[in-house]
């Protein structure tokens, strides 16, 4: 390896507050354009701003879970620039006294464990959104997102591969979502990532010319953009084909390349200065302790509980604790049907395969926990067989049926009457002598074929244990 890639990350995460950072407008995603705007967040001069306490608390929580030093006093600053999505002409952020400094996050890749160190975490407000209408050739501004609270998590240039970057983003997403700091939905923009990247000769201590890649909104795009940009840097160093300049570049996912957006600014370009309209926020030890005590169970703690107390396998526990949503479905469903192994099995084998078929991610699955539990109980009590249970699961997910009522209305109860099943077995065997002979000739696989036939005759409702036993009995004759 002649060259080494050096990367640092800036990750923006929208905080899970109900209201915006300095006014009472709703911070909810997905409202009608400009529904959540007031004179304060629309940047009207002279409007009083009041800091959202919940946003500060979530900032403290972000500091705790990233092993950061939390400031005794934090202040807000103005970052001045003009852009149509920024009505005030400045963004309120933190430069001089951010809420957190010097944290670290441990990641794990195939190469092993590594600590990624953090320079700082600061709270800031988001900007609005420009909506380009190609039909009329105009651009509209939506201020709903203006002043929605964010934290920006700034790492040191500790990354050497895209694997490390992806592992870090996944770790951050797990930490932040389990702590209820953010839902971290990249597709809705509540987690966004900019990558600072440079290349240098392996072993050198000097940093090369760096570029910043913006507009990265999926892990796939991030990995591809890093690969492309690394190669561009190395080619430039190797062949002198182009001179690298410090700039901001955008990733074009369709073309699979980065392109120049603007020259990279330095802090001096923004003329940061302390915001005189906002009071400093004093963060006492008691406040930090209270936030720490209120933190919910984190993924690694849940993993320990699932593998320990509940006796689940490491494999199953890793899948369930890999997603905040799945782990909530698991916890709440076991409250109604206290069989953790069975619940885990149904989630991993059935629920996830339905979601994959529907092109849904783990975090998009929505299911009524009580109905899900009831369905497993019906199978457990042998009121229905597992196959009927699987079909019901689809109906619970898509139509929200009540499993018990549906089973009764549609007569889906399990057939366990041996005489009824024996009749079907004898019919199936007499209809297909060829397969019977194949079985007797040593082809064991034919048994599964017969099970399917018998099940079909009984509308899929028979007790599979009895079907298997009776088939074995009659085939042995
Ligand atoms: Zn407002």
C-alpha cells in the first residue's frame, strides 16, 4: 500500500424534540409545506428566542453515550451566510463553547476493534428546504425544517477505510436511536453525513489536500462515494493528472462520481460571533446525573439481557438488538406472550422475511403487539398449526385482523382427529402408487411430498405431527 486514506466525519442528527430549537413550532417531519412556521423561526428581526430545554437534555445524553466531556456552560454563536433557505441570514450554532468535547466511540470491523475519537458535539438549528419545481422552472422554500434542533458530531480524522466509516455510522445510529435522541432515519434526512477525505503516502504524518463530500444520504452511497473519491485523490498524487484543491464536492449517485460544488470555506468566512440574544446554559452535575439515570436500556445492555437472562442465541440477539424497532416489538410482544425464544423466532424467521418481500427495512415494520402475541399463543395452544399462523401473520400486518376471531369465522382451527387425517393419508397414498414405490425403494424425500398432499386435502389445517406419524405408519406397511 503506497497511499493511505485519511477521513473525518461530520454527522448531523435531528433531535427527537416535539418543538423547534428556539420557538414553539412543531418539529415533526412530513407536514404540509410551511405549516410549522412562526415569525421567530422565519427569521423576523427582533423576535425573542428561548432555548428548548429538551434539546439541551438530548445533547447531554449524546455526550454521555459517546464518553464525552460535557461543558459546564454552553453558549450559542451566529454563523453568518446568505442562502434562501436561511431566512435570518445566520445559523445559530456553537463554536466557542460547544456542549461536548473529546468523546470516543468504539467500532468493530473485520480488522478488529478501534476507538474513533470525537473532537466535539454541538447543538445547532437546521436550515429550511429548497424545492425545485422543474415543471414551472421555479424554486420554492419550505421553512418547516428551519430551526429544527440538530447535533453535529465531529470526529477527528481517525478513519482509514470505508468499512470503518460504515461501522461508525451504524454504531452511532444504534447509540442515538436506543437512547431516544433521534430516530436516525437517513431516508428522511434525520441523520446526514459529510466526509472529509484526503490521501497521503503511507507512513507520512502530513495531511494531504482534503475535500469534503456532502449530500450523502445512504450507507451505500457513502461507501461508493469514498471509493470514488479515494481513487481520485490517489490518481492525482500518483500521476499528477489533476491538482487537488480544498473544496466541497457533491456525490451524484446516478453517475457514480463526485463533482465540485464550491470552494471550501474556513471558519473566518462565516464571521462567527457570540449570539447576544441567547442566555448561556449552565449544565450542573445534578442535571447530567438525572439525564444519565433516565437513559433507556442501550443495545449492548439489551444484548446481554437477551443472551443471559432470556437464554437467546447470540445470533438471534444480535439481529433483534440491531434495530431499535425490532427490539421494541420483541420486548412489548413478550409482555403479552411470555416465550422469548418463540417470539424471537417468529420475528426473525417470519416477520423479517415478509418485510424483505415488501422491500421494507427493519425499522419500517409496524405490527400490533397484542395481535402478534395472540397469534403465537394460538399456535402454542395447538388451536391452529404453524402454517396457518404464518398466513395469519400476513393478514395481521396488512389488514390488522383479530387472529382469534378470524380463526373462528374462517374455521381455521387445527384438525387433530386421527380418523379424519388417516382417511386423507390413505386417499393420498392410493392415488399415487408410483411415489409410494419410490419411497419404499429408499427415496426418503417423498415423505415431504406426501405431507404436502395430505395438508392440501385438509386445507392446510392438519396437525403436522399426526400427519407425519400416520404417513410413516402406512408407508411401512
Ligand atoms: Zn417557529
